[in-house]
C-alpha cells in the first residue's frame, strides 16, 4: 500500500460488517463510524507508526473514547518488536489499534479502553538489586558514549585492577581482596576477554583487559 487512502476501504468494510455507517474525512477525522445511539468511532489512518499519528489520535479522545489508529502491518526484521511496542503504547493511551496487511486483511490488535498494567515484581526486584550493587553513580542518565556501566562490569573492573597490580592470582584471593564474591566464576566466564587462565583457579590479566581498564577509567574511579 502506497497511500493512506488505500487503508480506507478495508477499514470501512470492517466497520460496516459490524453494523456501522462509515464516512471518510469528516471534520478533522480520517474515518467516522456511527451506529444508533452508540458513541461514534474515529479512526486515524497512517501508513506507519509516527508520533504525529499518536498526537492526532489523542486529540480525538476529546470527542469520543472510541478512537483507533490504523496502519499497514509492519514487516521486516524489527516488525514484531515494533508492533508489540506500539500496541503497548496504544493500550496505555486508551487507543485501539488496527493493522492492515498487504492483501488488505484487517486485524484488530486491541480495542480502546482504560489500561492498568500489572506490576512485574521480579523486574522490580532485579532493578533494585542492580541499584544496590552499583558503586557510586557511574552512568550519566541518557549518556552512552562509553556504554553503560553495570554492577557486573564494576566487579570485572575490580578483578582486573587487582590483577594489574598483583599479577597472576588465585580466584579466591581476588575475591577476598576485592569483595567480589563470584570473582573466580567471573574470570572463568571471561565475557569481556579480560582474563586468562594460567592454571587451575589462577588467572592473569590480558592485553584486552589492560585496555579495558584504560577505557573504563572514569567508571573505575566510581568503584574505588
């Protein structure tokens, strides 16, 4: 579909099957559907999700609670995530969402209505655990120039700094000296390529690890 008008016939047919009288371009609305004494339905059409589309739909909520947005169904590698994220946004805003496939088949992804998301306790617990594990405040909100400093990376930095100063060391000694209880496992897993096993339970710092300490020097100061 190349034009917003191409979305009109399949969406109109959907509403007419449900007993609505449908007209296009009524006032500022792309589609208005009326049935008896029911509140009118307004549908805003766009080929794809845009911020302007959501702005238009939200403004229509001053007229009726029955507001939908209709778009071509996303396709490609990121289609599923794009649809899921925008569906969640529609639900939070109280909007309905209609998608139209290239063959003009119409799918109602959600209807308008109040949304009260259930809190995910496990995510909340993980968030607070990560907050507690972080030393200092190494990440400027919104900044990604160096990447995000996680508690795991801070632990890796502590282990790397210890090896840089003391050379090859047993994991248990690194754990005791740095306070990183999982030091041996962290160095064995070696997610960043910073550590090299010398013998059973003994690790040394790699050249990549030395560079890592330099690159993350600003965050290392936060852990010291």
